[in-house]
């Protein structure tokens, strides 16, 4: 730039410049004063310019006409702007490079994290697949065990009922009436309550004892008969007679049932009450099955819901129609 500023002035003709050059010294001085301040500002921007260079530039500007001076100013501004742009671009590139490096490092870390997540996801998927297969195996095994358990429970229930088929329970006997010998008491009890012609044999008691918790009410007497036919005959007669009187005590006789059989039979209490009121023949057999005989047809029900449905749809409408006919 210093060389450009110090270059000798180029004389131009009137035709090239397009305007007249100042002819007097007064006009030249006026032009010089006019642009002096602007030149000083421009030359001051260039930090490498020395004082001598600045003075020589000012002196050169005094010898230039207005057009040449304007071209010189534009050249200086353009070169300075270009230098500033280069510096600005370099600074921006450096800052962008630093920012890109930071972002790139973060992206790399994210890539590593995503890769780890994918690996863990694959492991979880594999574990879930294994668990699903194991759960399926366990469900199949559990289903088989449930079926087997049901069979075993039914088998145990049948065995227990078989062991109790000679047994009866007598309710209503005062505590202590047996005087330490319940077997002898129950033998005399059956002989007094039932005539010999009502039973298929002698009501011999094999064993008898009290059962149930000690309370103020009389405890039940569990009796085991020696002959099954005699026991069944006593149960049938007890159903017909209902409660009986023994030495001033009101007593009842029932078969000895398991807790499961008792629960199953209790489910039919409501429908059995309706059947008794309707005078429909019915009964219960092991295991917990209700038998209903209506109009010569006998049906069995293991569910109280099915028995209620049969009563509502088949028996009850017939009863209403019969009552209407009687009216």
C-alpha cells in the first residue's frame, strides 16, 4: 500500500478525466484541505504505515485532482475492507472449527451411548424371549399339575368318604350322658329308637365318641356301625321321622360327611328348599350331585346354578299352569 501511495502521479488529459484540472494554487490548496481529514483517517487505519509514509501520502494527495483522489480513497478502503474480511473469516473459521469439534465429540459420545443401548436392547429382547418360553412351559406344567391335583383331590375325597360310609353323627345328646361308655349308650339308643322289624339286622355299634369343640351346647356323637345295611336303614328312617325324642332329649341323625362334601351339598340348599315346597322328588348323592326327578325324568346337577336354571325354566312354569287349571 505504501508503494501505491508513493507512486508518481499520472498526468491525464482533459478528455481522460472528463473535467478541468485546477489551474491556480489557491484551488489546489482548497482541494488538499478538503480531503486532508479523510486521508488522515484512512491512513491511520493502516497500522504498518509510518509517519513519513503518512506525510508523503498527504503530500501526494495535494498534487492529485479530485477524481484521482477519490479513486485513491476507494482503493485504500477496498484493500482495508478486504483485509478485515480475511481476518473476520479466519476468526469465524476458527470459532466454527472449535464448535464443530465440540459437537463432534458429543456426537461421538452419543454414538457410543446409542451402540450400548442397542446392545442392551438386544440382550433384553433375548432375555424376554427366553422368559416367554419359560413362562409358556410353566403354564403348561401348571395346567397339568392342576389337572393332576384335581384328580388326586377327588381320589382322596372318595377314599375319605369310603372310610366314613359306616359312620353316622347323632346331635342333641346331652354331654356326659354316656358316663364314660359312649359305645354302650349308642347301642341302647338305636335299640330304643328303632324297632327290630324296621332294621335289617342287630344295630351293633363298633365304636362311638364325641366330636367337636367343648361348648355349652351338646357335642355331636360320632358312631361307627358294624353293618352298612343297618346304618343305611337308620339314615333313611331318620329322614322320614326327622327329629326324635330320646329320654327327653330332641335328637337328629345324619350321615358322616367330609367337609368338602358338606360344602358341595350346602350349595343346593336354596334350590332344595324350592323343590320341597313344590313337592318335587329330589336327593343328593356323592360327590355333591343333586338329583331331580320330575314327570318321570331324572336329571343330575353338579352346579347349583344349573339346578336353579332347570327349576326356573322347566319346573316352575309347569307348577303355575297346574295351579291355574285347579282354579
